[in-house]
């Protein structure tokens, strides 16, 4: 659907609603929001599901309130074969209704035999449908001989499973009934009420308690040979009167791997109950690990579904997987309040759901798992999103929605990470207690209903006591794209200091923005005096402001204290140098934003590569992984774009000299008592040294582990536990890169029999990472084989694109296999396709080549327009910067190093 068609449909719908009565013309199909004259009140959903077959059947009854007389209603249905539809008016008489599917927009038109008066009607549908093949709606996954049926409705896939008003503003109760083979386990959003067997004893009919009011996208159920693990109920507390039933579900044979997450869950629930002062809103909680899943996890009310790699753990799981499971679980549980209890009315406010859950999860992680460095993970996620927010084509947090492409692409870093960062920044400004007061008020006044951005801002503004300036400042980050660049300068006169701040939009070199956007940014600044420091916050909401600084002239200052501000800063040169000298005095997150200030100045063309390279040693020595590796990203850019065969070995040797001794000291295996930071640092350094810098010594250490894991060291069968769990992924890649066909075959065989999803990802990534042209082609083709699941195939292609040697062949392959590849893409992944194959492109010619292929196909990729536009802009930015920096800047640095006798020795291939 084009944008213009969408607008036309909305306009017509509005006009229609304003008319006094009577029918709409047949051609006014609501491609956007449904008209407001038919409002669902209740659903009864009955499904008959046997996952071992190819289709399911359903019966859907919907009670609907007509706000005016009508001879038809519009709702949503897609790929449903409707056998019978009927309508009953208030007097009870049932009549057949005619259905017309408008397949291009997923709309079902139900026409009545004659006009019905305003009031309550009951719609009834009988239908069958295929299980979805792209992990949407009600879909099916085969695991060996077992088959599972699972739902994923968000954002607009409920229409693949049942006819309904598939928009988040309609929150109503659902009654769900599942008829399944007697040997299958079936679960839904609520507690099971009853079970009856069919006369022939082959089927059982399960009914479930009526749900709380829910939008269609939070309806969920699953059928299959699940392992069910009962955990002790979550005890009652001061907020919740009754114990809460808690269970885990895993694919057959995997139930014991649920123990860790089930043990962690009660504390997370209690944390949110304390914070929100609202009890967990539903009658039970099931955590279900799906053997294939499109996203990470989904917050269905009372039945959270996870990609099983993000739920199931054992003693062989890497440490970062434990953190990921904790964090994702805390994110989804947060949604039970933020998203499920209070829901956004339309997708332009989806940031509320996702930013809340992201922000709340961090709060929970920092409180419950202090050694998981939740603050630093948040910061890294924010900095990654800032790359996207530096584009002129960046979305706004609160972005208008013009059709399905906008809905599917709304689930991006801007929505999650920028949204969460904005919440955290304003929380820091007003204080934790004040912010919590506003959050509680918002939840209490909208519970079991809907709330939008303005509702939240009203609650927070009221709590803040700051009046309109609070609302205006917060909105300035939601309603315009981009990152503020705060230019700062301290002036000192007779011991009296003042801080002058200016603002503009942060844009990389060569990019010219339009207009002069203004933000209201709380700029909290740390001022250092000798060994002491103190923090003051200033609201920068004009183009340029000067503030008095308490405490006299500082020795140094950092205009983003605690790194909580969603902005970048640019300091006067002398100020930046003094900050660099004081970097050891900063907190770890502050050291990371200091590194970002260097990196962003480099990308603006204000600093050369030498400034980045020379700043690396001071950070490399840190024990905090995010600090030690904070300049990896600009280093990799310099290495990729500015080096040649002569300079690259010098750069690699430099990196090895900084990091290889550190890794040797940490060792290549986890040791008893290792801190989580140590484990994470070991994994990051190993990957960087072995795969980016290609340090021969590090590669040899890891190849040994990879070969042992694959059984290539004479050990016989593959046994992945023979490698360090945290280094396994890197070790397998090296074993395959260095081991030729024998290692490739061994990894492929190991994949076929492995049922641990995280290990399967590592094995697929190893296949993709081969640099042998023939094996690389095999790996690419393997991604189209049904034995590789939809949710795991990216591991192959992502690893392939990481190796510069493979990119040209990969591009040829994509063009030749485009249709087959695209057919496996879930809706929300399609928009990312141009980006997935853009690594390494840094010239306008390479941008044009990508565009020439995708542009004619872009309409068939959901969200493709945005994905292609952003990818092309990224490539062109890269090209401008490369042209600006030129080759000489790096050559000069290299010559100087060689002159001091520090030429190449380690590194290289
Ligand atoms: Zn979420």
C-alpha cells in the first residue's frame, strides 16, 4: 500500500464518521485505522490445532457495538479461508453474512443482508487456515519428529490466526478454547478452567479463564509436546494479595534448562510491584521457550514467549547468555505493566511500550544483578542507536505511522534505546522518587485501558513540579529526530567560573541539516577540583546560554555527568585535553562517553585518526570491558577504510601490543572466581584480536579449542563443551576458517544433531565465517535449507558479511537468490535487507550499485523504503568522511611509529 492510498482511506473514514447515518460505499477500504462505528466488546476464540498437520481451523464469535445503523463492518483477516459468516442482531435472529477479503490491506468486509440498527450485534465466523511459514500469527515449527504450534501476533499478525479488530486501541476480554490431540500440551493467556475428551478419545477440549481486557496483539497460545515445569508460586506481598502461579515450558527434553530463569523471576516480579505499586495484573505467568521465533521474545499477557536461546540455560551456556536471559526476561515482565496493563492506542506511540520496558529492565538489572553492568550495557546500546540517529533519514521516537511498513519498522533502536535514554535522562533531572510518583500516577489512571505519550507527559509534568518547561523539554526529544550536539566552554575570571553551552544537531562530516532544531536538554556537568568533583545540572533550551558555576574554576569538567544525557558534546580544544588527562578520575560510563566524544569528533571530521589511535592506550588498560574496548568502533573504521597492505600490519601490531598481553594474562579459559567483567573482557578481546586484527598467536590458542570442540584433534565426536563457553563462537569460526572442508563438514554435522539453540547459532556462524570461496558458497546455500530455521539463518549471513573476503561473492549470491531469501524473511526483518548486505560499502558507486538492485524491488519489502534510504545515507556518509580524511593522515601516524622502532611484528595473516 502506498502512503497516498493510506491517507486517502483515513480521510474518507473520517468523513464517513462525521456523516449522520447510513452505509459507506464499497470502495472505501480502511487501509489504516478501522472506522470508529463498530467497536468490539468481547471475543470467543475456538481453535482446533494439531501441529503435526498443515492447517488449523477456528471459530470466532465477536460481540460488536454498532454506534450507528450499518449494512456492513470492516475488520481484519488475512490468509483465512472463511467457510461461514453470520450476524445476529439484538433480537437474536441469526442471518448469513457475506465476506469480502481485501487481501492487499488485510481487511475483511462483512456485508449484511440488510441494514442493522445501532446497538449490539454478534458476528460469527468459521474458517480454516494454513500454519504461517514466517513465524507470524499461528505458526508451526518442526524439531525432529516433533511439531509445535505457537503464536506471534504483534504488531499486526493476529489477523493471520483469527478475524478481528486488529488494532491496539480495542482492549476487550477474550474467552479461548483449544481442541488439541490428547497427547499434546496446550497453554493460553490465562489459567485453564476445564478439560473434556472427545467421544473417540483422540481429542481434548481445553477452556481457559476469561482474560482481562486485551488488544488482539497480546493474545497467545501454544500447542505441542512441551515439557512443563512448575515453579513455586510467587508469594503474596504488600502489593499483591494472592500467590501467583509460575511455570516454564520448553521443547520436549529441555525442561531442566528452565531452572535458572524460573529461580530469578519472582524477584523481578516483586521489583516491579514495588516500583509501580500495582500487583502483577494477570492470573498466572508462563514462560515459554519457542524452538523458532522471529524476535527475541514477546510479552503476551500471562504467557511470555521467548526464542528458546533466550530462556534455556545450563552449565555450558556462556556468561553473556545468562545476562541476556535475565535482561530479556526482565524486559518482558516489565511489559506486563508497561504495554499490557496500560496499552498504547496506536502504533505511533509504540515507543511507550518499548522504551518503558527497556528503561524498567535496566532499573531491575542494576538493582537485582549489580555485577551485570546494566548501566554500561544501556550506554553501549544508546551509542549504537546514535549511529542511526545521526542520519538525516532517522525516525522520530514518536513517528507518524503511514501504513504497515511504518508499523513494522517502528520496532527499532530509536523506539527502544533512544526512548529509554530519554526517560532515564528526565528521571535523572527530576530525581528517582519524583519520577516514580509520575509513573505510578500514569499507570493507576490508565490501568486495563490505554494511555498515550501526552497522558504520560501530563503525569510526569505534574509530579515534576517544573511545569510546562518539563513537558516542552521532553517533547523536544520525542517529536524531532536527531541528537543534540552540546558545544561547551568554561571561562574563568578571578576564580569565578562560567559555563557557556550552545546546541546544534549532531551530524557527521559532509551532512547538512535543515533548519535549527532546538532541544530542552538537562546538561548535568561534573566539575573536577583536584581529587574531588561535584555535579551541577543546567537546562539548555536556547541556542546559547551561559551559566554560573559554583565552586570556582574547575581543573577539568565533563558535560555529561554519569553519562545520562541523550546528547553528544564538543569541547573547546584545551578543555578536551584537560579532560583527557583526567580520564582516570571519571566513572566507567563517563569514560565511555569521553571515548564517544573523540569518536564523534572523528566522524565529524574535526579529529584525525591519530587522535583516536593515541587515545587507545589510556582506555585499553581498564578492567571494565566497555571502557577497554570503547574505541574499537572507530579503530575498525580506520582499519577498514584507511589502511592498505603496508599500513594495515602496523595498525594490527599496534592493537596487538595494547590488547594481546592483557588477554594472555586473563587466559583463554574461564577461571574459578572470575568476575563477570573479566569473563566479558576475555571474550571481547579474543574476538577482536582473532577476527579483526587476526593476531596469529591468539588465533592459534582459539583454533586449538575450536578443533577440540569439533572433534578434529583426534578426539572423535564433536563435543562443544571442550571449548571455553564464552569463547566458543570465536573458536569455532577460527577452526572453520583454518580447517578447510574437513572442519566445515564437522561443524555442519555437529549442527544437525545439536538441540542447544545458542550452540546452533555458533555453529552456523562458523560456517558463514569460512573464507574459502567454495565453502562460503555452500554456507550461503545452506541458509535456504529448511534444516536451518528462519530465526537462526542470520547467523550464517551476518558472519559471512563480517569477512571482507566474502562480500563480493555474497552480493552476487543475494542477487541470484533474492526471491528464495526474501521468502524466508518475517515481515519486520524485510526492511533490513539492504542493510544486511551493505557491510564494507564506502563509495557513492557502491551505494548506487546497491540502490540499482533494491530500488525496483523495494515496494515488495515491508519497510524497505526506510531501510534502503538509511543504508544509502550511511554508505554516502562513509564515502564523504573517507574522502575528507584521506590517506595521508594515517600514513603520517604509521611513519612516526616506524621511526620510533615500533613496526609490524605480530598480527597479520
Ligand atoms: Zn519489548
